[in-house]
C-alpha cells in the first residue's frame, strides 16, 4: 500500500472516530441520552422527552462543537510552533503562549475592574483581541529567544519562566481586582468547553478561519522551514513573510481558543507528535489535517471523561488534558532520538 493510500485510510478512520466521539460526547453526562435518540433527532425526528431537546441543542451540541474548534486551533498552533522553533517541545501552553493569552484577558477583565469598568462588558471580540495580543506578545519574545538559544531544554525552561512571570503579573492584578471580576476570571482560567453559547460559535468559527488563512496560504513553505531558514531561503521562500504568518496565525488560533475556553494544557504539544507517530511523515500537507482531526478527537474524548458520566459533577478540562498530555511530554523528553523527527 502506498503512503498516500495509507494516509487517506488513516484520515478516514480518524474522521469516523471523531463522529463516534461526537455522538458519545453528546449522549453522556449527568443525564444519559440514548444514542439512537440522538441519531433520530439528527435525521429529522424528535426526542421522546422534551427536556432532552434543551439539554442537547442548547448545551451539549455547542460544547461538542467548541471541542472540535479548540482541538483544531490548539493542535495547528502547536504544529506551527514546533515547525517555527524546530523544537519538539514547543507548544502554546508549554512555551507560555496560553499564559500570554491569559494575561491579555486578565488585563481586560481585572485591570478594567481596577480602573472602574467591566472588561467583559466591552464584548466578545474585545476578549478575543486581548487574548490574541497577549499570545502574540509572548510568541514574539520566544521567537527572539529562539534565535539566541538553540538548545531544546533551555528553550523549554525559558518558556516556563515566561509562563511563571505572566502568572505573577496576573496574581498582582487579581490582588487589586474586585470580587466579582476576580471570580469571573478564576472560573475562566480553569478551562471550560461549556461556557461558549450558541450565538458565540459564529464568532469563534470566524476567528479560527482567520487564523487558518496564513497557514493555508503558505503551507508549501512549511516543509522547507524544517531544514532551516537558510535552506528555506535557498528554495525561494520569503522567510520573513513566513515567520510573520506563523506568528500571527498561532497568536490568533491560541488566543481565540484561550479567550473562549480558558487555558487548555498539552493539546498543542502532544497532538502534533501523535500525528507524526501515526502517519510517519513530516509533510505538512498531511500533518495539518491529521493534527486537526486528532486534536478534535482527543479533546472530545477528554471532555467526555471530564463530564464524569452519571454524575452531576464536571472536572475542569485542564485536569483531564494534563493527565493525558503530561505523560506524552515526559516521554518526548526521555527519548534520545526525538530530534530525528525535525
């Protein structure tokens, strides 16, 4: 079987798995809804209980769609960062990008309350812009560091330090903020896929589409970047344009995902490696859709676990993604030949 055929079958299999996980995600929760009822509703029928209509259409479907969007955004952001830094440990959360997005929202919400206005009253797009700006700022700082520091472990430590510094700034803002805004920001920072309303999904989708445009426009140049900027320049790639496309795209994708759902750990770093291991390629034409689909499936799976089926309690999504992603990162660090992937 040729690689193209194998890749196509894998993509088809993962797509089917995502559909199955999507349905299971909708059916599970504090109120279990039979799968056949969900399929019947999707194909024009109605639920046997009126309350199920409200639960599925007003809460569970928006949450599941949010999981698809966030999984796509963080996975592709992580893939770009690993290509940009040529570093297998790069990711929006590990290198402080998500923390930067959190700082942007903290400045909008917490600092806004300090000077006398409600940050969330500014609107949804203000939150997205603030989070994206914070993400881009930290990414720019990490880019400057990457030009000076080539060692993967050192860059990882620097990223963690950026994250710690940003967390300290947020703590200072939280100390002076009023109780209502502090509670709002604390709930946001725990990470949740269920806070996005149906009417906000259009804005979220638009933000993801805008973030994907630079990736799709310059996708052919991504493979050349894996061999270094000098090689990419020799192949006719405008490295400056590509670098800025990566920075803007990653900032928007990670920033918008963090704005809507709070910081979500390890999806950005773990999923691109899952795609590489499964598809055994470094071709971004394959890795881009593969990372997006795997990210969707992983986040749907994590959210299904977070719902604690049969219980009214719901775990923070960050707790579940960390339990899955942290072992993956530890394994990558312990591998002696991970640099061969880049």
